C-alpha cells in the first residue's frame, strides 16, 4: 500500500474517528473520564510550570528542564486539538466555531 493510500485510509477511517470521538467528547465513559482527568492534569501542570518559572530566584539548572516540559505540553495540546478536529463530525467547521475557539484559548 502506497503512502498516499495509507494517508487517505487514515483520514477516512470512520471506526477510528468514532472511537476517538467517544473518548474525547463523551466524558461519561471510563476512557472519556480518564482523558478528561489527564487533560485537566496537564493543564494544571502547565499553568503551575509557568507560575514557578516566573518566580525570581529560580535556580538556573532548572531552565532547561522547564523549557523541555513547555515544549512537551505544547506538543501534547497541539496533538489533542488536532485529534479533536480529526474526529469532529464537521472537521472544517470545528476550528472556527465560536464556542470551540473560546474553549481552546
């Protein structure tokens, strides 16, 4: 199978999209609850990281680990947002819908 065919198959895999939709958008399932808890934990950890990093007197040896963690959180949140778009019933409209935009700001 060629790369182009694999990409087309992935982008149109309705079973995968439905499974991801249930995990991301339906918090009444065990996997949905776990996803929400992990997401909230990452949000809180990211905010805490920014607060700690803004404190004066932070040892310089923590600069590199903090920058790495910021990049990891950014990558995670980007992946999460792109996954939401991927499994959305209307992926072209999801990023520009007003309430969805505000939710991700």
